[in-house]
């Protein structure tokens, strides 16, 4: 039986972008139906490290960190190698601080510790429990009385009354059969990326065929396909990249460990450095995929180990040690034996790097800071010594549908497809050539809200 439902805004996808958009629309008085094809909501958002990139917050001020929207924009464009859309980046920058305050108003709990990570000139990693954050926004949606959430319900096709008519709904398949959902104010795609679609990944990034894929099971590119069927354009497909720092065989942790951003060096199985460790971990992912067996080791000493932070998942070294994932030895020679790397080569690599630290000049790879433009280089010379096996994992595809600065989905001619909006991992143009820590979750919630506002304004 084909049932029919009616709403104002239809949101497809139950991750952070989808619930941020739905709640924003509900707060504006609109009725919303949100579809999630999996049995539970959360998707890749709930599996993430919980980092959001905000600038100018009270938490930064409390730690004496001077940041600004201007520096945030500069960093996003620089780390994106200026391949990202500057107007879309500006949309994020203009709305990020207000969104941080909005999240706090909803009851989202941020860690008081602000860290610096990939692509950040100053510390601006604001950490949350990602699964709790999605659940909280879902609860706020339910409390609004304006949002109906349908799980186990997969969107199939977008609907419109003619080739030039606005998108006004979608067909979907639910537990009780097919549904037609009419949406008078349009459809907002927040359906995630396509990391679980090996064929599609191979089409755009065959060099990542052997990478580890860590993302929501539903991330097969449904939203991308539905929009492309109607002529939607795409962006940044060549910039699909893995994130460095994933343990090759660990199935417990769905996020990276990044001792390199605290001072570790990355060496391959020959015991040699192969990259400037301060660059974006998307670019580090490219570098490790070019190494033998696509693997490496993050090498560090006791002071760097002690600089970890158990409140930030990517810096929780103690937990990784307890889980047996970080390898420890009292001497560098003992560490080399445990990881089966030639000791003479590893010692020469570490000694050479320490001289670079002393001289303030990495003659080999040009590393100047610990991460991006932040933090002074640190010698690796005080035992015990540690090694963390690391490869690249594809946590997100960082590319997708081309959108306007107001999150309208654009066709191949650059025209907006009326009634169709996008946010989160399904869109391209924001990250460009690389990735700043916190900008994926950040864009989900910031641009999700902007997309909802645009949809409601367009149909007012």
C-alpha cells in the first residue's frame, strides 16, 4: 500500500546535520518529517571524534586563546589549498559562533579543554560526546512537537510536478511499504557521504581501495544519487582522502590517534620519516597510503605521552596504551625490536630530527610547528619510548553536491534546483583540498541550520 504523508520540510538523514536542520525549522514554527533509513539515528556523526571548530568562544577566552572569525576563515581556506568555495566558507564563519551558543542553549556539554589540531593556527577544537549530542538534538526535536522522525525508512526518489517545478517531496520505503511524502517547503538532503559504497569510492579515488573505511553503515550515497538524477552538480570528488592515525587492526576505536600533533614523528616500516607531520591529517593520509603496506608508526617519548588528554579522543594516549594499541619500550632500541624496524635506521632518523628541533629547521620535510601554525617542535629523547601503528581511514568523503552559499543545491549549469537544499557530508565545496579538525561536525550543525533557514525563507 502506498501511503501519503504531508509536511512542510522533509529532511533526509538522521545525523547531526539533519537534526540541526530539523530543530532549526521547528523553532521557526515549521512542521518537519525526518527520514533515517537505519534502525537508529546518529550515522557517521555519532561515530566521530566529537570535535567542532569554533572561533571566538567563551571557552577559548577562559584559556587566554585569542581567535577570530577572520583567522578561522584564513585557516579554512589555507588548509583547503584555496580549492574550497570562499563564499561557502564565509557562510560557515558568519554563523559558527551563534551556532555554538545555540548548541549550549540546547544543553550540549562541551569539554572545558580546548585543543589545537589539524589546520588550526590556534587551539579551537571544542569537544563533545557526538552520540549524546545527536540524541540531545533529537530529543529537542521531539519536544518541539513539530518533528516526526521515521527510522527504517529509506528515501528513494525526489519528487516534483515538472522539470522546472520545485522539489516538493520524495518517495520512501518504510516498514509498512512505500510512502509518498509531500513537502510544501522543499527537501533538505543531509544523507551523508558514500564511504560504504566501494564502487563509488573506486570511481573517484581508486588509490584508497585498500584504506580502512569507518563511517555509518548507511553511507552509500543515496542523497548524492537522488540529486544527480535531477542534474545536480558535484564538487571536490578528487579530494576524497583518508584520515591519518587509524590503527590498522583496531576495531574498538572509530577515530584516529594523533600523537604527531603533540610532537611525535611518523616513520615507515623502514624506520624513515616520509612527511611533514604538522600538515592536515587528510594529507598525512595520502602520504601513508604511498608507504610500504600503507602503514607507519607514530614515534614519541614520555613527555609527549604525558601531554595527551583523556578528554579528547584523538589525544587519549593512556587509553590506547591500556588497550594494548600503543607499543612501549624503555629504550629506543627495545622499541625498534618490538615494532620490527631496523634500529640503526630508526636511531638515525630520531637523532636527525632532534638536531632539526635544536636548530629550528627541519631540513628534510620543512616541519615548522607541531600542527599547522601552532606549537614548537619537541625533541624525542626521554624514555620510555612509544610507537602507535597508523594507517589512513576514510571517515568521510569530504565532497559531494555543489551548493550555493545559502545551501541551495545547484545543477550542472550553476542554477539552483528549486526546493532542494543540502547540508553535512553530502555537500562539497567546503573543505577543498584538505581538512581542518572539527570542520566536518562543525559544518554539519552550522550549515544544517543555514539550509533550514534558506528553505523556509524561499517558501515563505
